């Protein structure tokens, strides 16, 4: 198998003609336990949390944990960020040595902390530097390199199409486009017509991202844009089974069934234990609370439950509260 097969296989034609579904990289969210859940429910590719290239070079332990694989059978895609081509190339080589099978370059993160360093969406304002980074990273590793961008810096500077052409010329194997500008952050509706225009501007695969929150919207955005793949981010928080529902809806027009309450409860408890094992008791306890918050959205008594676990002193107390909450939820449903 050639190394490039990891991207080629992702976009190989399918019998039902549906596009691959990807889990978006999300800082503080897409750790190995959550990526494993997404894979379990049908995600075709998951991407690690964004890893700063300079921190990776310094060998910070947190970065090494962030890039750990979620499933030994799944393709390991790792996203890196930075503004220095040399440092980015070195970080990419290190990740390749650690087992990364796809390197993704972040050129879309809108948060001030990242943009202030010249990385993330800041690179949309410097196409020459962006091109150098992509070309240098692509030349430094043997695995496929991909990039994630936005439509542009703001509405007055929408350069997504030119950035996509530069990405293609620089050796990128796939482009993911979030359908908002940096100025929009995460507000307003993602512009899937603009994503479609970017898709039409290049010949390499283009993946659309933004507001893929229901099977119906997934179909709407796919038909509108003609993208090769769809990336799901915030829509999957607390609902990793959304991948399975969307895949079925795109294939036959009816959404995959929601897992039973019993299955959802078992998933939530398994995920809680996985986070403790992966992060350690102290960090796992803190990080698990936000996932439990997402999992319990929309359930009767969910707000009160979230308030209680946010004040729980240790994981054992959280687990006891969680089991009680799930039992009560199933009793109400019965």
C-alpha cells in the first residue's frame, strides 16, 4: 500500500455515492477518547486537536498525548499550527515518526491567542507565507499533507479560492473549508455556496465544514456545494451517533435511528472511564464535565445535573450522580 492511499481511500467512489464524513479538529475536545467514539459511530476520518508546532518541537508531553491514536485500525491524522515554515516542517516530521498518517495544517483557527502569533486564520492575510508553509511541510514528509482554511479574513477579503489554488500548487492533498470568515468567528450561517465555489476552483478533494448539525442540513449543504466530503464539528458534541444518522440519510433519505437510552447511557459511562484512563484522574475529571454537559443537553433535569457535577469533589461522586441521572431518565421514558 502506498502512503498516499490514506487520502485516496478516503475519497474512493462508494457504491451509494455518498461523501466521507470527518470529525473536525477541536481544541480541548477531539482527544483520543472522543475520536474513538466518532469512529465507533461511523466517522470516516478523525483529526487530532490542533498542536502548536513550537510546543511539539520542545517535546511538551501534552502535545504527545494530543496526537495519540484513537483506534489502531483508524487512520491517524494530526493537525499542526504555526507561522514558521521550518518549525512546521520539523513538527510534521516528528509527527510522522510518531505514526501520523496524514498531517493537516491549520490555517483557519480564528481565536485571538492563535491569530496573534501569526498562525491559524492569520495566514489567510499572507498568501506567500501560507504557500511557503504548505510547500515546506509537504516536502518534509512522505505522508499526505492537507490544509484547513476559512473563506477569508473578513467579507472584504474573501480569498478562499486563491488560497485553495495555492494549496493545490503547494502539494496539499485535500482542502477543508469552514464556511465563515475569520471575522465571523462562529456566528451567522456558514456559506456553503462559497464553499462550492472553492470546490469548483481546484481539482483536489474539498471538504466542507460548518453547521452540519442534522441529517437534513447535511443533505442540503452537500447538494448545494458538491463537496467531496463533509466535516462535522460542534454538531457532534454529545451526539457522536450523528455520523451514523447522516450517513444513512445521505444514502437512503431516512436518518439512522437514535441509539436507545440504554445504549446512550452505556456510551456516556464508557466515555467517562476512557477520559479518566487517558488523561488521569485530575485532568480527566475536569475535562469530562464539559462532555457530560453536552451529552445531557435536552434531557429533563439536565441543567440541575450539570450544576451538581460542576461542584462534585471527585470522579467517583460524578459517576454516582451520572448513574442516578441516567436511571431517572430511563424511568421517565418508561
